[in-house]
C-alpha cells in the first residue's frame, strides 16, 4: 500500500501549483502527510494560490480513488 500511495502522490504533485506534500506515515488505512505551502511566486494562473484546503481535497479524493484501502487522510503543517 505504501508504494501505491507514493505513486499517487508523485502523480498529484505537479497539479499542486508549487505546494508540496510528503508522506509521513500509513497506519491502519490512515495516511498522514506533511504539507509545504507554495512560494508566493508559484501560483496557478487561472486559480490563484493553492490553499492547504484545496491541496487536501485534491489529495484525499485521488488517494481514496486510487488506493481503496485508504480510510482517512490527515495533512499536518
């Protein structure tokens, strides 16, 4: 499961407009990630800055879709 989660995260990173996420832990279907906010100059031009909430929504949706064993996603700062 860890490798599949890493693969999904690698696919998601380019879509985060300069923000980044790092896998911290996976425990009983709960995926814990660390969030690194984007630099001010890195913005998706049509959407503006990617907030932590937007990143969370994108990551959670994609992880649960691609890795059904994922029960919950926690993003820490």
